[in-house]
C-alpha cells in the first residue's frame, strides 16, 4: 500500500509573522481528503553543557501554553540560515553564553499531524559567559541546571517542553552509551 499523500490543490487561509496556515485537498490511494497544515520555517534548540556538567536553560512565559516553561534556548530559523549558526545565535541572545563548538545533535518533528516544523538540535560546548541580548518582547531568565537534575525533571514532568525533553533524554542516553 502506498501511504504517500499527493496535493491536488490548496489555498493559504492565514498568513502570519511566524507561520501560515494552508487548507489542501490531497489524494491517497484513490481517495481525497482535506488537510489543514501550519507551515513553519523550522527552529533550532541548543543543548549547552558547561564545564561543570550543567545545562544552560531558560525559563520564560509561553503565552500559548499559558504558563512559564523551563526550556533549552531555542528559536525560529531565519530564511536560508544554517541551523548551527542559528543555535549559536539563540544561545547567545537568550543566555549570553558563547560556544566554542556547536555540533549537530539530530532533529525532531514536534507535531507532524498538522505542522511542517522541524526543530534541529545542536550541542553547544566550550562555553563562555557574556551579555544577553534577547529579541524585542522576549523576557527570559537563564538557569544552570545540573544534567542529572534536568534529566530527572524531564522524566517526572517538571519539564514539559517537548524539544527540551527530547534533547535532554537523547543526550543522556547517548552519553551513557559512550561512558558505560
């Protein structure tokens, strides 16, 4: 069975600053259906680990969630921006930390049922502290959380943000494989 859905036609029903929404008619295996899709340029999240094995995190109010979340520094990709450069930029803007090394750490599709967003994960190491310079309207508090505590928080529900949970648990599992 071919699971691929092919777009027959579509229209943009909303065009915003961050994303757009499209309503498409698709065909799959001879059947037609409607798909509503949020088109997003993608994002990046930086898992930054300092020399003392602390994770550099940010606490900020997320309007859509209606509460303050503890997260990895992250943000939207600019058009044609390299995700490693974007990860270094977001880390610097939100926390003031600069990384000597920023390497790829995978990617995730947070809500593939209706959203085209891909979040690229990067690992930031060799950190030095500088001044923050957040985007207009962005208010964040930087926190250093010991890696073991951050993983515990991801597992027990204290950390609710999906990209942060994925990044922390993936790092902990991969690190366990190389250290064990």
